């Protein structure tokens, strides 16, 4: 959906920037603004919820979901591996949350749409996301519930810093989109995105604490093989099939059957995954109690990175330590941002409830 010219003009004025792109999402939009010349950063991303995008939902219901996301998002904002909200603007009683602009997503990386490094960079990106998840769990997250490559944003370090040639990483990750975080317990919504759904998300039973492990297992497989454990390239078959591709992957029963299968990797994918096949299978266990824990998965990946590429390992450790320090410093300035931003969204909800 393209924004109407009047609203676009108003937003350009409010943000003192030019609307450059509109990226549709499941429940809303990401608006990309280009800031005035000689400013840094050059772009700003703004998330909003658009009722016209949401099937069979009233504006009030849409805003309820958005309020839920803001509450979760602010709670985990301190860690640099989590995309942090900058501020909220209210335009015509409608909320817009500004956040840093990221050049790509992990989906672009997996599909080769952006420059990729060696396999050590792929492993490092997942370790960064696991670090963000562990931090969020320490702040009350039970399950992100919608982990997928599209929700892991990437910043190009070479666009931020003057990096030496020998530096082993081009990209750094930012965990995003908390719209379904803890949604099973707080909103009664068990779903996420089908290729990454754990078996318990289909049955809506049991503890959801291990659904993120399942999704990370799928992403690890995609990072080391380029394909889903089923053997398909997700962007070619889901949510809509590319020309010439089968439409069967749009059916939920196909994904449900795979999620409940004891053997997750085909022989071809198992061979392509090499030394990571065993840990992928462990993360994808049908029984959540048998899945490898997120902390253990992170430990295994760190150990293998150290064994395979000492330079990458040492630089990642330095980055992790630096970001942990930034996180602790940010936590020491809790102030009233959390209450302030949530109060603004709550006021908007009241307006639409009348």
C-alpha cells in the first residue's frame, strides 16, 4: 500500500526528512526516511501500524498489538545486538516509532543478495543473535516467537567505521520485531512464521520456552547450507512461490508434518551441513525438553568458531565484551523512557476505544 500524499507530506515535515521507501510487513509498515544533507545518520527507519494492512482487525486491535510490541521492545533495548527504538512521534493520533536504519536482513545474507564473508561470519551473526536472545530472556522474554532471517537486521560495519582489510566481519546483527514476543502467554497467540514454527506452536500446548531454539536451528541450517532443512530456499517458496515453484509450501499442513517429523535433515542437507548437522538436529528436536538450550547452542558455536578461525573468534570475543559493557552502561540510565513511551501509546489506545 502506498501512503496517501497528504500523510506523506505531513510525515516529511514531522521527521524533517524525505520518505524514501515503504516496506510492508505482516501487521504494519517500515518507512525509510532520508535525512537532510550533511547529517549523520543519513537514513532513519520508522515503524508504524497501518489498519489497511491488517485483515479483519479494527484500528484499536491493531494498536493493541503495537502497544504490546513497544512494551516488549523497550524492555530489551539496552543491548546493542537488539535494534533500539529512538523515540515515538504521534501524527494525527497515530504512533510512529523511530529506530536505526539497517541496510539489510539476514535473509538478504542467506540468499546472497549482499556481500557474504566466509562461513565464520555466518556463525558469528547467529552467535550475536543468540547473545541478544539470552539478554532478552534475562529481562523477561519467554519466547520471541517469530524468529526468522527477516527479523534479524544487519548493519554494514564498513559504512560506519573505517575497517582494516584483515578484519573478518563485514556485518553486525540487530534482533528486531517483538510483535509476537511472549504473545502466547500475554495475547493467546501461538503463531509465528510457518517455516520456523516449533511443533508446540501448532498444538498450542506445553511450555513455549524452547520455540526460539527451534527457529535458531532452522536459521543455522540456512546459514551453513543456504537452504531450509527441508531442502528448499525459503524465499523461493514462502510466503508465496516464485514462478515455476510448487505452491504446496503455502499449505500449513506441509510445515506441520515436517515440524513433527523425528528426522529433520534430508541426506543431502545433512551432508551439506557437515559438522553442524548434529547441533542442527538437536535444536530441531520434536520434544522441546530434548532441544539444546540457547546458551549451550551459543557455547557450541563459539567453540567451533575458535577451532576453525582463531582470528574471527578473537575479534568476536572483543565485540561481545564491548557490547556487554555498553549494555551495562545503558542499563544504569533506566530513567523514565519506558514509562513515558508506553504511556503515550496507552493514550492513543484510549482515543480509539471511544
